[in-house]
């Protein structure tokens, strides 16, 4: 009975979303205040009913209600409760429900925090998001109902959650990623609302900017967690595979990066207005494309829970509708709002333009590599795969290209600057970095390594430039540091740029200096790698809550000192019979020691992979800094004054906004 | 020049330079880095290139896995029930690699028709079959299995 209530709640949410998509939009077109006023209420009601549906599904999982098809397929009575909860989104139907839940969460946030906005804007934005909610709720109800029952043939126990997903990282990775993915619908909705109103001015950019930063920050964190999870849970120590599913989340991130920077120029200077709108449309379209790639089953991946052509077709049609509709609207409206603001070649605007060009081109090349095999297959021209060498060859040079400009960006002035001033600001840090790069590039274990030298040069250039800028703002004539001069926007940007430099350092160091060996080891065998001595001291077996495990104990020592006792495992999950590799990792800021078990060979011997991974943590620390930096920017005072202004009556704003 | 025109000129020249660089990179990178998929029957028929990276997919033949006692070398046969190809791989095999299961091996064919694999991919879960393998096996039946009309 209870799952049926969930289904009914979902249907009610769908009806409310239809009302949200239609009524306030109609009110905005007809200047009907009471119709527009309905938007926040409707948005909150959609959220309420989606939350009810989600809670009911979660309850079904926690109470082992195996009459519900998705519970039977993805849970088991032996599964620990925390994984029963995360199993809610460890399957196609539930993860779609999470998608809608987070979308409605963003709608509610807009309803609450946008009281400073003209009513007509709020009405249009929420209507656009309501339209997206209609699409996804219809998708859920028509093709992927999470409340489908297995009656009367209810199984006694469930099939268990895929062991790869029985992990703490997977409890938070999907919600964070979806926060970012779905959050890009907010700048999209703002862009569409601005196009509808024909008012693409700086105020539009100021409203949508904090939302974009937050969404992009969550997306960064989500991608980081995914990479980290793949590193320790897929068992083999890789951190980025250029897998189509990774690309599905990476493309909106790249486009979002361009959007975040373009919005800055639009807000501050009123330039790139039409371009920014286009970026907002593309970023969300890529989110939808990602959803299509992941959910339609056209890809081979852990994320592709089920292959069902009907589902793919549904998202494809919705994608065409959203992209086609918004581009049509853009074509009709955008030319009338072209900007008339000038700037010179040496200015912050042109540097932001370089950022935009590079990140757009990067998105396009990743998109080409991701879609190429699908297009070839669709036209029966052969089954191709495009591997990491392609992506590395096109992506790495682009990032190297953008980094020299990252230093000048924050330092430079709007509208007009001089190369002489840049030189004056950057000559000392520049020379210091060249020296450092030459030293670090030369003095490492393997002799001169040009990639390491380049990475140190570029990352050092970016970070020292950022720090020079920080110093310039904080230092004062009397020798006291004036930290209060820094605002949240600046701190956020600085953190994110330093994070980017850290990611580059981590990526290059771990790629260049990684040491890895696949071996056959028996008890008592000793190997050395990366200056560490590995001794296999014990092999044994034990039991977990829902699995049986083979484990091996390694004594890792350096110069006679014990570094760690590492215990990699090979688990066999009882319900599904699936085998899982649990790697053992000794982590630190400068290096990870990584051991994974392959398979048993002969008597008391195992195939073992030993890895020494220098600076691999910098990747995720850097990505964490990027994400947190973006989130910090919403504490900037100028967005708070916007909120404070909202205390004033806003009814009069309606007429003005027309 | 009018500042707005100058701005456009900067923008257009930047776009031209960057996109031509990107297209150059893409063409260069795609040239060597895409792998075509071949079912075992095509490999045996000599349709697959030698010494070029390809992917091969099918089922691992029961009883064909041979492991070395001292090294991590493994050889096995991959079949689409029409023809079989020997695959040699040195390293750790994925968790779900097993006899009678679907597999995709990436590597180069040597002159003897043996695929020297650099990577072996198996399924992600029990019920999942790589789409290429499913397509390769389409219309072919395992010995002893009734064909589905």
C-alpha cells in the first residue's frame, strides 16, 4: 500500500509541475500578478510531493520491502542500513527520482532566496524549471517508475546492491554531482527568462552569478569524489579514464567554467551578453546530454544500470526540445541585446575571452571524442573506441595554453591595461618560477623531465601570480596587513585558481613518476618499489556482514622503519556472487602506497599489484579547493545587500521589469 | 579603427587561430588513437590489421585459460562460436574475467594471429554484457544451446 502512495505523490508532483510550467509563464506574458505570485508556492509544493515520494522509496529500501521491483533488484536483507539508503540512488529509477528531488530543491531555493528579484523574473525562472521538472517527472512515471511492484511473486530476498556501489564515496558522490549537474538548470532558467523578457543586462548576470558559482562548485566536488572513488574502489589506482561517463559530467563542467568567467565580465562590464546566454544554454544542454548518455544505456559503464531504447529516445526528444527551443528563442531575441561596451586587447575582458575560447574549444574536442564512437555506430560505420591518448593529446595542450593567461587575469584592469604594468607586477615571480621549474625538473630521480619542469613552471606561474595579487591587495604602506580588504569573491577565486594549479601538479607528477609493478607473490616474498620494501607476511580468510573475503597482510618499510601494515582484500559478495577488489592504501600528501590483490595463482601465491603514486592527493585537494572556492563566493557582501534589499516591498517591481 | 571593430577583429582572429589549432590537434590525435572493434571471425578471416591497436570481443572459451606458474602471463581463447582467437596478456585480469563469460581485449595482433593484449575488460556486473560482444554473438549460438527463434 505504501509504495502506491509514493506513486500517487509522484503523479501529484507531476500535475503541480505542469501548473508551475504553465500558470506563472502565462501570468508573466499577461502581466497577471496573482498568476505570477503562484510560482513560489507551486515550486515548494512540487518539492514537497517529490520529497514524499523519495522518502517512501527510501523507506521501502530500509524496510526490505522486496515487493517493490527496484528494492528486490538492488538491495538485500544483509546489506548494512547505510548502503540500503544509498541503494535508493544506486539504480536507474531511484537515481532519476534523486535528479528530480534535487531539481525541485533548487526551485525551492530560488523561491526562498530570490525575493529581491522582480516578480516577473522569479515567475519566468520558476516556470522554466517547472518545465524541466515536467520532462523528468514524465520520464520517471512513463518509463522508469520506481514504485513498480513484483506482486504476487514477491521474492524472499533481494539481489543485493552492486558491490562496487557499496561504499561511502558512493553515498555522497551522486547527490553532489547531481547538485551541480541539475544546478546548471538555474543559470539556464535565468538565461531563458532574460531572453523572454528581452532584458539581457548586467542585473541578469548579477542574479544568476551566485547560483552558477554554487552549481559549478558542487559539480567540481562531485567530479572529484567520482575520481577519488574510481581510484580506490575500482581497485587499480587510476584516477581519470576519459570514460564516456566521466566525460558526460566533465563537459558541463568545462562549459560551466567558461560560463562562470563570462558571467563575471557580463556582470562587471556588460560585455559578452549574448555569448553568456549561449554558454548558459549549452552548459545545461550538456547536462541533459550527459543524462542521456548515462541513462540510455548506449554506453558501457558502471553507471549504465539498464539498457532500454525507449528511455534513451525519451531523453533524446526532451533534449532536442530544450536545445532546439532555447536556441530558437536565442536566435529570435539575442541580436536585439548586443552589447555596446568597448575594451582593448590588453585588458581583463580579453583575458576572460581567452578563458572562454579555450574552455569552449576543450568542451568541443571532448564532445567529439565522446560522440564519435556513438555516431559511427549509429550509421553502422564500425565499432570504434576513442581512448585516453586522443583526449590527452587534445586536452593537455589546451590547458597548458590557458595557464599563462590565468596569472594576468586577476591582476589586470578592466577595459584598458598596459603590458608594462603586467611586466612590472610579474617579473619577479616570473623569474623565480623559471628558476624553480629548472631546479625541480632537473633534480628528480630520473634526470631532467620536461613534463615536470613544464608543470612546475605553469602551476608556479599561476600560483605566484595569484599570491602576488593577494599581497598587492593586503599590503599597505605602514607595514600592517589589511585582510579585511579582501572580499569573499576574491578569496573564492584565489582558492579556486590555486586549486587548479594543484590539480595540474598532481596530475603531471603522478603520471610521470608513478611506479607500478604486477607480480606473483607468496608468503615471505619481498619486493622493493619507489624506495619502499614490501613483505607479504600473511594470507588469510574472514567474513564481512554480506561477503566473504581473502586478505593478504603486507609489511611496508622504508630504511628499516615500518611505514604501514597494509591489508588488501578480495571479497566475494554472498547474494550476487560478485568478486570485488578492495585495495589497501597508505595515503599522505606527497605519495600514496597502493596495493591490490589480483587473483590466487597456484599454492599460496597471489597476483599482486604494487604502486607508488607521488602527489596523487594533490589532484583531489586541488579539486576540493576549486569546489570550495566557488562555494565561498556566495558570501560576498554584494549578494547579501541584494538579499537585504529584498526586505523592501517588491510588488512595484513588476511594472518596471516589463 | 573604431574600438568595437577592433574588438571584433581581436575576437575573430583569436577564434580562427584557436579553432584551427584545435582541429589540427584533433585530426592528429584521432589518426592513431581510435581502435576498431573486430569479432573473432573477422580476425581469423584476416580482416583485422596486424600490428595496429584493435579491440576484440567475444566469449572466453571454457577450459582455454592457461596461466604461467611463475609469471603473470595468461593465454586464453576468445570465440564468437564461429572462430576463435588466442589472446595473450601479462598482468592482473579484471575481477569478473572468467571462462564462458563475455570479454573485450585491447591490443595488437602479431604475425601469428595472436592478440597481444594491453588491456582486458570484463563485465561490470553479473547480468551485463558489453554491447559489442552482444552484437558479435548475435545470430550465433553456442554449441549445445538451442537457437532462439
